[in-house]
């Protein structure tokens, strides 16, 4: 179970993979080593991921800032002490409020030990998280990738990853999650490094296309 601790590890992983993948090498040559995109683990990390579900990065950042201010400290007890009106004022939808409160209650009342998950294997972490209300495959995999920095994690259900693979590899159609999961097996055991690069590639290509349209 490898964990990325530095950007040098990501650089080394991508350099090795690019020796046998010319398409990937072209993206790596153009955009370089992608950022770590580290996030805190535990309650704070899951809160950030839940808030970011199905909203733009800008919207998630704004909502998170308001929520952080309302919380005072990122502890589950603080969330449970907030009223529905206070959480709604942060811009958090009612379904997400249910997810957040369920997570806080699971930690406070049901003994969910997120610290123990730091040392658990990927499958144990994944199964523990997806059993919680509002946490699906994407959220659980992103938690493993960014919060626990697991090296071989690839959220194949992410639309940007699907589209970046379609563009980079010249596919006729965007692969769905099962197809991309199979496609990504070629990058084991460093799928996490490739995911970071593909997100950087996607954002860069989108920015170029937007600039060309002006």
C-alpha cells in the first residue's frame, strides 16, 4: 500500500509509466508534474468532499469558507450544534446537510474511527465510507486519493477523467466508469499519479480551447 508523500514520487511514477505510454508522455511533457492536491483527512476531509459534490470548484470554495466560519472548528460536535438555518445560510443543500449530520453522528455516537482508517487497506476504507449516507464511489475514492494519498487510486466515475482519456487517446466516445476502470489498469500501481496528470491535462486543454474561441 504505497502513499505519495512528495511531488518527486509522482514525478518518478509518471516518468516510469511514460516510457511505455507515448500518449501519456505527451501530456506529461506539456504540463509537467501535476500538483499533489492534498486535503486533510478525517472529518474535515470528508466534509470538504461532500460539499464539493456536483458543484463547481468556485461554488464549493465559497460554501466551504462560509461553513468553516460557522463551525468555528472542524469537529463533528460543532456541526451537530448548528441549526438547520445556520447550515442552510452557508449554501449547503438539505440533502448534503443530511449527509454531513449523518457523518458527524456516526463519529460521535456510532464510533466511526476515521483515524484508524489511515492505516487500513484501500478496500476496507472504501467499504467503510460507502456504507455512509451520501458517500458513493467517487467520494470514497477521492478521499483515498487526496486525503490518504494512496498511490493506486483512480476515480473512474469522474467525468473529467473520462473526457480527458477520450481526448488524449483519441477515443470515439467518452468511456463510462467500468470501461475507464479497465482502461486504467495499465497504469497500476500508480493510477493516482495518472489521475492527477489527467485532471491537469483536462483543465489545460479546456483553457486553451476557451482562449481559442475568443
